[in-house]
């Protein structure tokens, strides 16, 4: 088999990693119609978003060490198969609790598959090169949540059914399975060895330097997951925007991450990944402070761009943090990425649930969560790396 070019590798892995954001964001505009179809409040359907995050965490926790032992390819195939089948079953549900269960299984399969994206990059690249490739993959992958709400809205409008969204997801997963199998027939398969998840995770969790970066990443990004979980309620209920304007405003968040990811990919050639990571968390704190001051504002023209700028800083945070962490674990990179995923999605799901529980019809619960997450993440990163030499 001919070696993949960098461009082929980036696009193939980006298409694979896009499967979970598509599954999260495509059905956001259809939450109201799903609640009517299942005869439950919108909040019960929205809970499936947090459940999806938990499923992603569990799938990555399970798939990471097995992938490190037996290779990336078979685990990706199994994960995509689970995702596809559960997407098909969701089409026929008539109960919200069954939706929760199937969304968990769908996310579990997605987590098993996508945990191998970062691990594959680490198998091939290292140092600032891996940070550059992560940014390239991220800038393509982020197109998925950019177009997903609009695609979901179009699908529901054309077919008059939310079920059509999951038909699209099942077809996409089949295509992703086909192209991945074709491109990675003999790539990135390690020598088979004993699966040692406990040993792998203990080693990762007890290595102080990467854990500082990991914890800072997890906490700093939790504000994004809180925003995702309540985005449709905030934009359509609080600001009173139409479904079309919701798609536009939601896409603004994603567009900002695309822009900052591309900027990061260029600047990482001149500056270390750690410096760019610190820039991202510091700027995020400043934006969160402005949001806290203006949290009572009902002016969407002011608040929506500020929220987008806040989430946009993740373009400097995600790729750099992950590349630094994985430098420490060349032989167990999928396990390390699984730990990141478990912590990220679990804390993100908790942040989303907390915002939902304390929802008072204002922006305050969400903005408070965004401010706390950015501030705590920045303090951990800056204090933890002040007197410590970290790979970057």
C-alpha cells in the first residue's frame, strides 16, 4: 500500500473525528420537534446531549488501551459499526428513555472510533509538528459543527421528520468506515501485546507534568460543553431568535474556532505550543470577565460575538494541549487521549447539567460557568507550569 500523503491523512482523520460533532449538533434545531414527537418537554430531549458526552467518555476509556495493544484499525471499525447500528435504531424509537440509551451507545461507538485520531497523529508526528497537524485536522473537523445545525434544519424542513437526521448519520458513518478501511489497510497497527488498561491509566494519571496540561485543558473547555448543551434554549428562547438565526449564531462560534485553529497552525512554527496555549487561556479569561460584566444584556449583537470569541480561544487550547500531553506517552498515546476524552466529556457533561439545573431564564448560569471554567483552567496552567519544564 502506498504511504498516505499528509493531506490525505489529515482529511481522512478529520472526516473520522467529525462524526461525533455531527451527531451532537445536527439535531439541535430538531429538539422541539423531537419533544413533540416523543410527547416530553424539550429539557428531557436536551438531556440526551449530556448523555452523549458521557457515552463518548466511556467509549474512549474502553477503546484507548485496546487500541494501544491491538492497533488502531480494528477498533475504529468496531466503533463505527456501533455508531451506525445505533443511529439506525434511533429512527424507530417512540420513547425518550430509549433515546437516552441509544444515544449513549451511539456515543460509545463514536468514542471508541475517534479516540484513535489523536493517537494516529502521535504515531506519525511529534513535537510542534504534531501540534501543527492537530490544528490542521481541527480546522477541518470544526466544519462539522459549523454546518451541522444548518444541515439538520434543512433535513427536517425537506423531509418533515427528525428521523431523517439519523438516517444521514448512519450513512455518513458507513462512508467513514469505507474510506478509513481503504486508506488504513495496513497503517498504524502495532505489535500485539497484553492489554493493560489499569497500568496505562495509572502511569498517565501519576505523571505530573502532562496532568497539569490535561487538567487545564479539561476545565478550560468545559464552558464550551455547557454552551452546547444550552445553546438552542439561549439563542431561541432568551434572545428570541428564529431557527435560521440560531444556525447563524451557532455557526459564528464554530467559525471563530476555525479561524484561531488556522492561526495557531501557522504560529506554532515560530512559537512553542505551550506559549500559544497560555495565550489562549489568558485571552479566554479576559473575554469571560467582559461577559460577566454584561451578563444582564439582552442585546444579541453584543453577547453573541463575545460568546463566539470565548469559544474561539479553544483553537489555541485544544491542539496545543493535546500535542504536549501525547509527547509524554509515545507507546500509550490512545490511552492518554482516552483519559483526556473521559475527563473532558465527563466534566463537560457535568457543566452542562449544572447550567440546566440552575437555569433561571437568564444568561447568568451559563456565563458564570464559562467564567469559572476559564479562570480555574488558567490558574492551574499558569501556576503549574511556572517552575516546571514542560515539553512543548
